[in-house]
C-alpha cells in the first residue's frame, strides 16, 4: 500500500523535514533545527504539529446515541456539556485498551479523535457496537493541526479571533477564510495549546499564517519527548490490548458515577481491579545517571528479581536528563523505590517517580 | 601535520606518533541528530580493531561507536560525557572520544582519506 501524504506535505518539504513512515503516512520526524531545539521552542514559544494522520470521527445522533455510547465508554456522557471534551478509551470485554481517544460533544453528536494506527479498526468496532444505527464519518477531508506552547494562544488568536477565550478541554466552531474550523483547547505536550480541525484545502494556508506570526513546525520526534516529559501515554507502547486503564494508572479518566452502575464494556474487570488492586501498574521512572533506558528495557528490584519493563524512554530536553515510564509489579510502584534498569548488559540505578517529569502549565481560560 | 583517516563506521582517526585520537564524523552526527548521551571505553582497557568502543545516543536511538584500529585506551574525553551536545557542535575537533596507543600502524592502511570518505558518506546517506 502506498504511503499517504497529509495536506501539509509540501510545507514540510519546504521546511526541510526528515520524513518517516508512521501508521501508513509520510510524517515529519524533525526539521532542520532538530528534536531538542524543536522541543525547547515548543516549551518556550509555540510549536505547530501536523497530526492529520489521526482519525477525526464524527458520529451523529441525539439522546439514544448518548445512551449507546455510554455502553462503550466509561464516561458520564449525558452530563457532558456541549463543546466539552473528555479523555477516554475504547476497551474490549476484558478491559484491554484498544485505543485511547478524546471525545467532544458537538451540536449534532460527538467528535472523537483517534490514533492513526487504530482509527480504521476503531471505526469498524464502533460501527458494529452501534449496530450501524447512526451516521458515522471518519473524515478524510479535514486536517488536524495542533499548536502548543505558551505563545500559542496569542498567535492563534491573531489568525482565528476568539480562540483565546476557550477553556481547557473545551472547543467550538470558528471561522477561517470563510471555512468552519473546530478548535479545542487541548494537546499532548504538557503545554497550553489548541487542536484545529480544518478542511484540507485550507490547512496549508492556516499553518503558514501561524508560522508568519512566530510559531514553528515541530516534528513527531519532539512530540514524543514533549509528551513523555508530560507523563502522557503513547498507544502501542504505554497502552495496548494487554493493559487496562486501571493498570495504566488512568482511573481518573473513568467516571465514578458510571463505575457505580457498571454497565459498560469491560466494567466487570475495571470494578474488580478497582476493588482488589492490580498486579502491575504504570509508573514514572527516573534513571539516576545519564543512561537512557528505552522501550523493552527490563526492570529489576534490589534483589535482582525481574519486576517489569520500560514502555517509553528517552532523553527529556527540558528535564535535561533521561526520563521513562513503564510497568512494574504493584509492590514496587511506590514513589522513590529504587530499581535497576538493564541497558546493554549492565544494570543502572533508577527511581520510581511521580508523573509528570515536567510540570504542566495548562491555562484554564478566561472565565 | 598528520593525515586524518576515516572508517566505514563513520569514525575519524588522527595519528600523532603512536597515539591515535578517535571521534565520530560530522556526517555521523548529522545522521544521528541531537546527541544526548555518550559512553566511552575505560582508560587502560584494550580495544580491538572494528570492535565496540563506546555508545552514543540521540533523542531517537542508540548507536555503537567502533574503533578503527586496535590499541590501549590512554585518554578519554570526559567533556563529551558531561555535555554530549558538544559532539554535535564540534565533532571532528574538540569533541574527540578517546586516544589509543596503537600497536600496528598498518591497520591504518585500509582506512579512507577525506575525499574517499566524503564520497562514501554521500553514497551511504542513510
């Protein structure tokens, strides 16, 4: 199958992107300044990310759709206000995570942002679960552009008036060049920022205007270091079908009201794990030296017993040191527990730590 | 002035007397991206031609550093361990990796000169 290109492909080329294939798309891993500079520029100013490979699923329906989606997602959707967003997951009957996602209530139904590698499968699963009762569109005609970092609010507001009044985890329709764009205040970097759903034909123009106002394109390489410093999970690495939201330490994202009723896919397992505890759990891990422990690195306790594995590990440019997360046996998950990481045959000391590695500076908004 | 030679693994080597200074090439740093970690051989240890003699890691991945000649490690550059970004800044000069007291100067013969290496690097741009 030929790899797909996003609407910003030409712009990426113009900015000297290095490309990689990711989930069937030609995506920029970095530009000429490199991952560390792009990372720091996002933290200090404003970075633009082409995330058009991600799925934008529109599901249209009313109260019946809300009831049906509550059988799937562990969310209190009937009380989700118009234009408000929630983080959630698509689980199988064993509560294994098939994808993690952001769901937003829009006028005519819901908009769900899905991971690129999962979106086609998610679409199939959801269509089946909803018995093809509702109109569902995995919209290929819209691009998704994220702008992240402390200067992003002002920069985007200069291009699309009014966005700076959005609250965190909420969105609305705005107008750019007479086109309807849906913008949410959200992101994946630990910084204040926005995600913009824009018709493909206008994605290039919008992005060039943001660059003219002082933002810069940032590749998937820095997106990964930014999200890991922010303690955020990457599907296929930190999350997969063999892990539940409770094991992933994401129980905050499960509605308490829904747990009490327990009528969603995977709820039996979730309730059992919440009551009885789990055997493995996701934690932050900080190596003591400069050694970088990457995905699949084995974790040992002080008695040299294998207790877990790293699922993401890199160098954090803002932390100025290595950062990682992974799963360990529950009894070793307490903060400051000393563990050892096996890298190239040698064991290196590390400590279990709380997440995030880099403190968030999300803006609540104007209200 | 001694001539600088180059290996297919993208190391450079400069011989002065029987002491060789070794580092990685600018081309290697461009392929690796931002280097954030460096590990060097121990002083006093012996390394064998084409064997592993260190590691560099970029934000993306880890790569072995090989030695193009055999010898005893007589010095290592702690500055690049403390601040690996120096490798990107000045790879073929102040950001050298280690110095070897070499055993067999003829091991240098199979290495490339600058023109040959530049050609090689252009053809192997991956």
